[in-house]
C-alpha cells in the first residue's frame, strides 16, 4: 500500500464479533458517498412484494450478520480493503406508504451517489428497487449490460393493475431504454408461470435466458466465460435476487421457487463477473422474518462481499 | 330454533378439527353477503404498516386457527348460530402496490356488503383499513360511535409525507365526519410518543381517552358500563387492534407496546359492548410471521367470536 | 435427617446445568419404583389430542428444562429431598398406533408403581392418560378426590365416534366409579363450547366447577381454603393441564384457550393443596413443537416441583 | 381451448396472492369428485407416525403455501388447466383416535372418488394413508405399479405390536395383492436400519430398489427412462414421501434421514413419470410444526403441481 | 429549549423506522462519552451465564428493536431529549474467552465514561457485568444505593469453583464495599433455591428483600414510595435483570423463573425511581436466540427509555 | 455373536422412539468408560466460541434426536453393536466461567477414559475441546494423524489476546507436538479470511489442505483414497466440525460459512476413514438455539453413528 489509507474493518482477532454498532462488514458509517470508491447502501422496502413481506428488514439483518466477514477473500485471494475506499452509507429514506414515491426517492439518492463516482452495492429490499436504481445508473453510464440472477424474470407488464412492483422492474427498464438488451443475461429462471412460454418476452428483447434446469448438476464456470464474452467491456449492472438460490440455501425470502441454484453456483456467477466493468450491484429479497437463524442474511452478506471482490481495480494476491 | 335454518359450523365432535378447507370458524364460504345477518371477511394488507409487516397473512392464519372455535360461548352462554345467518365471504381483493387504490377497493367492497344489511366482522390486515370501512359504514349509517381498542390513537396527520397509513385512519375519519365524536372511546393507549401530550388531539375532538395505565390492575367491567352510557343507542363501530393487548398475550403483531391490556380485559371490553347497536367490527394487526405458535391468531379468532356474540339480536341462554 | 440417605440432585453450584443426561430435576434414573416415596414418570403420547399434537415430547422436554431446578422451594421453604426418596423412573412404553392399547399399558405400569407405595408424579403426554392412571389409582385407593386444573372439563362422552381421547377421561372415570364426585373440583374452565351450558354435566355429578372468569383479577388462596375444606382427608389426585394457564404463560400446548389463569394462580392452586392427602399428580399437555423457547416445559418442570413440595410428609423450614 | 370450460385458478396478476380462502392452488372447492378429471384431496392424520407428529396439518399448510402456484409449468410447458377439470375436494374426515377406523374411512372415501373416474392427488398426512388409498385404487384398477419415492421402504411387518402405521403400508399392500410387484420401484431409500440388509424384503418381492447412495451426485433422468421401461403401460400409483428429499430441502417432516435426494432429483423423478398411466398420486409426511418458514409445504405444493402436470392427457406447449 | 441544542433521534414521522444504521433509539453514535449527560452503552457478553447463553447479542437486538421508540414518554410526559445530551457510545470490547479479563476491560471502560460526568445506561450482556460497572461507579461516587430488580439475588459466593459469574456480582460488590448496604433493595426474587432460606445472606447485609410473591396481584407504586424513603438522596444504581419479569412478558432470557413480575410492575418500579439520584442503570440478560419475535428486546428498549426518563434533571410536561 | 453380550439399544420396533431417558442412540448410560470399547461422551461448552453461542446444548440435543437411530448402517451394512461394547458415559463437568480450567477438566476426564482402552466419540461443544482431548490422546498414543473436517482451519495464534478458543486448537496441538503433521488433512476450508493466504500456516506444517472449492460438484470418494494413503496405519483422530457442511445442511451452528460441503460429502469422508486406525472422534459446534427443527442435531447424531461404524474391528455384513 502506498500513501493512501483505506477503511479497514476491525478484525475479529482484536475486536469481538458481537461488539459494536452493526454496519455492513463493520465498515465505518458515513452520511454520503463522498470520497468513496464503493459504498454499501440499504433500501429497506418490501411494499413491492407479491407474497411474503419482510425484505424491509433485509439491510438491518444483513448488517447484523455481516459481523462474520473478514477482510480478505479466502477463496480468490482478493484484498478489497487494500484496493478501494469503502464504507457503509446507511439507507435510503423510503416512503413505506407510496411505492411510486419510494421509487423517486431511490432514484434521487442514487443520482447523488453516482455523481461522486462511487459504485453502489445495494442491500435490498425487494426487487422493485432495481428499476429506480437503474434509472440513475443509466443516466450516468448510458444503457448498461445486466447480469440478472433470479428465479423470476421480473419482466411482467402489469400486476394487480399496477406498473410498479417487484415483478416488473426489468420490463420498465427496457421500456425506458436503460438496458443494452444484447448485453443482458438472466440466470436461474424457473417455477410455475402465467403462460406456457414464460420467458418469451425476455428472449424477444435479445436477453440471454439461462433457465435453472440448464444449470442443474453442474458448475457454472463455463457459463460465465460465455457471459463475459457476451457482455464485453461496457458498463454492467449485477442484480442478484437471493431467490435465485434454492430455498434450501436461502430459506429467508418472499417468493421462493423450488429446484434452484446452489450457493456454490451463486458464488461461481459472481466470481465469474471478475473482469467485467461493474458499475453497480444489488442483493435483494432477503426477508428476515423467514430467516430464523439469520443464515440467509449471512449468505447475503457473503455474496455482497464477493461482489465487492470483483469490482474493477480490486487487488488479488496470486 | 323456529323454521329458519342457520349456518352451523361442523362440530369437532363429529368432524376432526384438522379436517377441511380453512374458513373462519369452519363456517360455509359464500361469495357475497347476500342473505347474511353477519359475515366474516378478510382484508389482507400490511402496506400501511410503519414497522413490522405480515398482517397481510392475518385473515389466512386467523381462519386456520379458528378451527378451535365451538358454536356456543361458554362464558356468556351466547348462541350466535341460533340467532344469525353467518358465513365467511372471503377477502377483499386488495392492491398490494398502491395503498390509496386499496382503500378505494375496500370502500367499494364494504358498500356492497352493507347494502345487504349484513354486519361485517373484519379480519385485518393493518389498521389502515378502518378508514375506508368507516367511509362505507358512515355512508349507510351516518356518523357512528366508535369503541377503539388499541395501543395507539392512530390519529396522526401525516407520516412520511402521507395521509394514508396505519397511524392515521381516525384522523381521516374525523376530517370526513364519519364519527360522532362525542360517542368515541379509545381504550388502551400507551407508549412513547411524538409529543409530550400524546392524546391531546383525541381529547380535543371530544373522544374519551382511556390510557392503558388507567386500566392497570383492575377489571374493565365498570369502565364498560360508562362506555355504554356514553355511546347510547346509536350505531357503533368496534375497532380492535390486537396490539391493545400486552405483547405477552399478543406477540404476533407489528408495532407492539409494553405494559398493555390483558386478554381478560380485552374480553371484558367486548362483552361490555353487549347492548350497543353494533354495525360493524374489526380485529386488526395480527402478523403471522411474528406468531410462531399461531396463538395470536387463535386469540384473534376468539375475540372475533366474542364480537359475534355481542351483535344485536344474539340469543343468550340465561 | 436421621440415618436415611435420600437422592439429592447435583447442585448447579458444583455441576454445570448443561452437563449430564437429562433426567427430571437431574435426579437419578432407576428402572422401577422400588424403594421410592415418589417418582417422576413420563407418558409420552399425543394420540389422544384433538388439535395440535406434540405432547409426546413433553416428558423429554420437561426433563431437559428441569436442569434449572434447585433442591429447595424458595417460596415455601419446602425441602423435598430431605423428606422423600425420589427418582426418575423413565417413561411408560406406549403404543403410538393404538390409543386403547396405550391405555392398557399405562394402567398396567401404574399398577406396578402404586403397588410399591410410591406416589407417581406424571409428565404427560396428553390428558387421555389421566383415565388409565386413575383406574390404577382407584384400584389401590378406592374412589379418590380430584383437583382438576384445566381450561376444559374433559368430560365429553363421545368424540369422532370414540370413547377414549383427551376430551373424555373424566367422563370415563365417573362411569367407572373412580372418583368420589363430591370431592372433585375443576378450576379454570372456559372457552367456546358445544352447548350453551357447558359444565352442566360436571355439576350434575356433584363436581365443584370454578370457571376461569370466577378467577379473574384475584388471588386463588381463598378458593383453595374452600377446596381443602371440600376435599377433606381422603385420597386426592391432582391433575393439572397446562392449558389451564393463559397461552401467554403456557404457549406450548395443543388446545389453548384465551383468558385463562396466570402462572401465579397455578402456583397458588398447587401450594393450596398442601395438607391434602395427595396420592398422585400429573402435569399434562405440554407440546414442545409449540414451545420454541422451552419456557412452557420449564414452567411445567417448576409446577411438578411445586407438586412434589406439597406431597404428604414433606418437611418445611418455617 | 374448445368448447369445454375448465376450472382455472385466479391469477396473481389479477387477484392478490394473499387474498381468498386457501384451497389447493386457489382452485375452486367442491364437495365431491363428481365431474372432475383430477382432484386434490387432503388426509390430515399423523397418528401413524413413529417419531415427530404434525403431518395432520400438512393439507392445511400445503393449501396455504400453494397460493404461489401459477397455472402453467414453466419448466415443461404443461398446461394442466387447459386439459383437465380439477378442483380441491377438501379432506377425508379422519378419526384421530383410532388409526384402523381412519383407514376404513379413507378407503371408503377413495372408493367414492375413484368411482367417478377422477384421479386423486392426495395431500398427506403420514404415509399410513397409502395403504387404504391403494386398497381403493386396486379395487378399481387391479394390482397397480408403484413409483415409491421415500427415505424408508415402509415395508415393516409389525411395529410396537401393530400392523398399521406409517412404517408398514407397502407390506400390507403386498399381502393383499394390491401391487404388481414386478412394476414397483422404490427410490431414495437410506438411513440406519433394523437389520444389516435393510431392503431384502423389498427385493424378495421383486421390487426394484434404488438406494439414495446410488443417486448421489447425478441426474435421475437416466434412471427414470429405465423406470418407465419397467412399469410399462399398466396403471401406476405415485407415492412421494417428502422425506425422500434431504432435510436441507425438506426440513419440515417427521422422520428425516440425512444424505437424501435433492429437490432437483425429486422433480426429475416426477417429470420422468410423464407417459406412465398414473391413476393416483400422493405427497405425504409434510409436518408444518417443523416447517417454520412454510417452505416445505411450498415444496410439496410444487411437487403436487408437477404430479398434476404428468397425468395422462395433459397438454404440453412444445 | 434555550440555546443548548440536544441530540434528538429522527422521528418515524419523517424517517421510516426500518431505515438507517441501528443505534439505540436511533440516537447518534459517538466514540466516547465526552460531552454527554447520559449514554447508552452495550456490554455484549454471556460468558458469565449458568444456563442458556445468547445475551452477547442483547445490545445488538435492543438497538434493532429500539427503532420503535419515540422521543417523549406518553405515560409520564417526560421529555428526555429536551433535558439531556444523549448518544449511543457503542460497546465495550469484551474478551469472550476470559471472563476475568472482560471484567477488567469493563471496569476500565466505565472509569473513562464516569470521569466525563456522563451517566451510563447499560445494555447487557449477562449480569456479571454489574460487578465491574459498580467497581467503577463506587470509585467515583463512593458506596452507592442499589435498586436491584431480578428473579435471583445474584449473591452466590462460589459457583463451579469460581468467584466471577452472573450469580455472584452483588456478593463481590458487598465484599469490596461498593454498596451502601442499608440503601439496597432487591425486588422480584423467587424460584427454587440452594438452601431453604434463600435470601438470608441478603437480609444479613441489611438489604431490603421483596420477594416476588409479596408483589403478586398488586401495584408496586406503594412499595416504591417506601423504596424512595429507604434510599434517600445519595447516589443510586439501578440494575434491572429482565428475568425479574415473568417469562410470559420476557421470554427471551437465559434463566427464567416462573410466577414473576408483570411488565406493568416493572414500569412502576422504574417510574418509582423518579426523584432518586441515579448515577447509572443497566438492563441485562436479554438473550435474542430465545426471543424469536424480538419482543423481549423491544421490552428492554422501552425499559431503558423509561430509565432515561427518570434520570436527574429530566423535564416533565405536567 | 459368540458368548460376549454387547449393549444393544432398544429397537423402535418394540419401544416407542419418544419413550425413555434420552441417551445417545438410546444406549445404556454408565458413569465411567470401564469395560467399554467405545463411548459416547458430551463436552457441553460454548465459551470458546467467537460468534453465536449455544453449542453447550449440543450433547443434550444430539441425544434427544438420536432416538431416530437404528442399530445397523443401512448404507454400509456395518453392525456396530455386534462388534463393540458401547455406552453413553454422560458429560464432562465443565467450568462455564473459566475456559482454561475447562480445558484442564476435559484433559483429565479423557485421560481416565483413554486409560481404559475405550475409544471416545465426543459430542461437542465448541471446537476448543479438541485441544485438551488431543492432549490426552497424544499422551496415550503419541502424536496422531488427524482428519479435520471444517470450514475453518482453527489454527489461529491469538484471538482477543487469548491463546485458547475455538479458533486456535490445532495451532496449540502443533506447538505441543500432539500431531504427526505429515499425517494431517484439513477438508472443507473456506470463507473470508484474516490474510490473503489463509491456509499458509497449515501448509507450512505439512498438513494437506483441501479447500471447499476443490470439493465442489464432486464425490469425495477419490479424495478419501488419497487420505487413507497419506495417513497410513498409525493412530488417527477424526475431528468433524459440523460447519464443514453448508449451512443448508447444518443451519444450527455458530460460525457458518457459505458454499460448503454437502451432507453426502460429509458421509463420504467418514465412510472413507474405514480402515484407518481411529483412536478418537468428535463432532462439534452443533448449536441448538439455531436449530429450531432439531435437524442439525439429528444430522450430528447420524454422523456420530457413521463414525462408530468405521472404528477398528467393526463387523460388516458384506
């Protein structure tokens, strides 16, 4: 390390894990993104969910369980805190009573963050939030590529008469030109569906769709090589719905679907994003009331740490 | 029983409790209120809640636990199913993504129910729903008296910039002239507050406010005699937020406050309403994700049964 | 203490609470009642239950939580282990697939225990077990008095076409002349009922019925003076269904009823039995799957210890 | 769709998932099987279980969680509601206090259902129920082939002195000639055993036994090709014990065994039954008290939907 | 309010409850007690517990649930944030592997806090922590009076061969002269005991002992008048073990005892301390793993807020 | 079987699973290891844990769930109770307040056990206990080989200033020469780390390190052939931390790490130890408060049974 000094979370070797205010990864809290290369930020809503709520407590619970995180990635030897200035910048102040207004608030908040050049790593919250985040992202970076890991395509048009909800964000994004549709991949899709050809719309936009059953019984390392090829050098947003993983691995979520990805595959996907020009990430749909052990939140904390470890300019020891 | 034949739930003496589709009290399900004297109906939302969600599953869980209910009231000897035609008429089809639209849907649904002369016994859902229900009730009956049992006054003006939410319904009702303010009593209020004189607004409207600490260590039978006096012969709506009760008795709720009423006091309040001209009732804010045993839902099912047992024209064996 | 040496559980002052095979109160385990003045014994069934099962694990969970018990009664200064030879004699080997056969097995087991002169303190199991236990008890002692603490009278005749189940034991006992009906009291009865006069049958037998609402808001010490008067010097059996207590105090049970007794009242009832000629006790209907914290089992362990402390010949330090 | 109009559950696009009486897959409820091609039916018992009870609540919880199901199979493109008339016909009224009588009641109920030509899809309940169901099935169809997916062979002779329980149904079926033994396959068997050669009896009857360890680390698609070969064109019954799956995937069950099948393998088995002449199916042993999140019930709902999607005459869009 | 500006937590009227880093009562976090009149501080240990652990997560969970707190006391009209400068100063960095060293670290930390004149309001952690805290308190204030609310006297001498643990802190305090023994009251003591006269040692020191059974069925307002008389004008420390309350009210704790105080009585005790010269408070033994709903932590947060509201110099609106 | 008679647990065919005092595998309890070939023993501590406690209840919960175990290994056809004299010898009496003293007590206890020639199968407790156990083992057998299955290397030097804790046991063992470092393998290591090369120290000692990602997507049967080669004929200790398995399979543990081994792989490892000269085994870190279903304890019970089945001299039926 040269002269620049980065934030480094206190090690559990010296400060007891249970001790201290719960911030993400025990990083310092600061009010704005000013001066940061990357920031963890929460968007605590679940008012866009169609079944079980609870994701509003996602950021709080992920922070609590993140006390288990240590500073290096033992698997990839990434050293994020020797590479980037990172902090926890708290939560967007959402409007729990009006989802459309919440979307405005989120977009505004992300505009400010992105203006500083900081890369946001978002702790959801339900998947509705990807829409206003991508509005802000595309405003800065132009239409972006997308790695969308999920059980559901989230490309519905209208639900219960509404355009905004956790089943529609990527339809809205396409309509507003926020995505570079040839640079979009959706991985893990599955479950019962509203029409026999559930992913026709996605494919019609030019998305690559990788259904969960194409992933069964195998490593996703080869898939990710293809994905990197597809997405190339342009800006990429990574949106990871925890329900992409099988409910065995991620029980604490609102709309679980059986026969999903394993955690190992989830990690392979994120690690496979190394080299992409990632401009933002989210991990959404952790619902603590359905996560009695806290293990789904702990999983989310680890996946967010893996995301941090594949951001551009991260140093690796190997 | 004369010639008229009423719905009677199958007795657990002959049909196993665990057997059968879960309707409220194992009553028959019918689509509309047509032909009914009283109807159980669910309003499954929690999008008006300020803290823990989950009340959207209240109706489903109350129905499930209501399998314990038997046809007579062992305490008061009321025989509701020898007096009234009662059924479960399902749930209002709410819009989970727009709380204001949900309120419209509720108002419409209750207009139709009330037009038939049926008395609705509502399973919430968060307390927001009392506002559109009372719109429909007042439309039919004129401004009504109110027995409001709750930890919170729910008379906030604006919250997070919004007029509609579970902390504001009774302010809205007053503004729209839905309540006969001299015939309103609020029982069980307590907790930390946004101003030092938390119930000033309620008192200024002419409400009787009975704080929880006025109820500590004693029977509420005398209070209810006064309440009956205050409310007289006009139409009365009974709105019971399960958080009126101490969290020891009702753990499964979204905004619990300590040092509340006992279940016994809750029962005394409802039984004390016998003789009032009740035109509608609700039991709100049961949040199943926080009710691991189902006991809060079971409590709610019993309180709703107690409400049924004090409706006008109920036969008593004594 | 003379020369006789009694079993004394290892104190948590010297042996860690968490250490050791889980027996009731950490007492020694022995295979039979031989040589004992009193014995804890489990009857692990729930196949007589009408709603939620789980009571089959009652004995196991009560034993686990009983590690909190210390040797003296801090409230009454009873010293049971300076007075009686007590042990845990394990469980009756029940037939989970045939409730009638289970009843035979229980009766046989208790015959053997009672033959030794040992007083059984039973950990249920559902309330069905009181019937075969009382068969054995009456065989030895003749018709006995009964202190029956419960939310339900358990005096049903037939349920789902069956004579044997947890809603009928005391009807069977009366039919077989096992009870001295003028020396029976039922305390805590409440809830919705199959007929408007729910306790008519009990009263017709000469039982004293004390409904829960007669107990609200007051100490039961005066009631127990009357009960001791009523029951006199003859042999008495104490049967305590944990659902006598309000679900706030005893959530982990199968057929909870709201507005019940407090734990304090439960303790007052048991302590009020001091001086009676108790020949057997049970504590039934703890259902561990509905007792996530173990606190209902811990409550049961304490109530069983209170029962031990009122057996004849117990020494008191005051 | 031609002129015939089928039952179609309300889509969550138009009716909120949380709204409405909980029937299986939100299908209409009707009292009998009259007019149906297939029917979901519950058998709510657990009185045949040897360890943890709770399966009596299986049907209720499966119905509750089935609100997540949509009308098409996104994986196979099956369109069951364009092919068959399906409804939920409620539960068998079981006798919780006498397992043998319950078996009689089940047999009677299924006789009536099968007489109408309707295919029953059963929600258990413990596995005991397969015996009386198969009595009725064989009465109509003659000895049937069996795809039995389970951790246990359930071929015990006597347990605790009894012939009837959840460990013995298939022994009873063989004794009564209900199975075409050369057309039986048992998949997923494992666990500690009462004898060193645990599956000798099954093999001696001519069953194909596929132990779980033969399934480890691989797809079961090839196995199912062999199974279809083995079972041929005759009538087949599919009995799926949720404990066939590893407890990671199906924690909410009564006698879990480690190192089991994955959900993916479970789906492969069911989808691999496409083309067989299935005359009945069951999904048993979901125990809600051990399923805090509801995810095991949700899994069961999905597996039952997959079963519906492989019934004869189902239309596929591909 | 004059010129001085105090910390005021963001109101849930303007900032969503779920939003933001979890500090106690949403107060600002600062590293030291400098400039504060009162400070919330956590001591996250459970290595002094004799039965169930988990209290190490007490501070984290209390902070999370404290998001429900509003700035005024609706019951007493106290306005703490118009009176005192308050903040959350994080946790003592405990040594989880050596309880004696942890005690040293606590004592050091509190010395520093007390040196600033700040009053510490401690979130435990197990009750061991009262010993080193009182060492620091007595060092500054001399021997102090004590209001000790607890199910247990915590005056053991040696346990498992050790002097330091959660059953011994007040014995150690007396031995070291930290308490003014004539100004000590212990309220709520109960449970089985290691000797027939469980509280003899306390009484021998001159403590007033109020056993739980002296509190049954009544208000503690009269008792507290006597306590204020007894304690007079000298410095007082308030130590509140959540297990003083009945497990119905506070299930999430490590060594629950039945038949305890109600929450109402707990509040009466704290409010009854108004007027005393309180120099420090603690709320200990909340064990989140046994508090699935978070309601015990929420109760603790409220009790800590009530403590804040009775500190010297607090302004009351009445 | 010749003349020697072994302990055989009562079969669930004759004794109900729920019946009886909970010992490991329902084996007889005896106070010492005298006369035994192998003994199950508990070490109930969690005072060495760095994050979530609860492992102190591991032995109690493993015993409770072990009621599911039958006498033969259905997978391998091992017949342990026809080969060895086995019993449950209870727990070490630990000092919960001083971890260093606890270590002394454990070492002493194991010295006595090992002196009899009995092989201990330990139920933890946290992983700290491996250090004093290995002190006793090496004292008897000299430096031993080690199969260490874990998410963590547990080779830390100092944590929070301490040498003894659950993150350091194997460092201590190496320092004291208790291990034959060329005959050590660590399997399953993963997670974030305190340095970029997390396992450098292990490798520097000559350990074989098999990181979890080397195990992904494949059978470990080939690995275990290599391990048997590496470990040869000398004495071997098997230490299995349940967190080696992915949290999906073993949620009930204190420091879970994502993307771990499957249960199947865990079983393959243990079965792959057949033929090694195993002189002791442990299964540690089961934390019941995080294991609501009991399934992690059940998994542990099964893994311990698998360990028993690979001890030297076990008879196999094939």
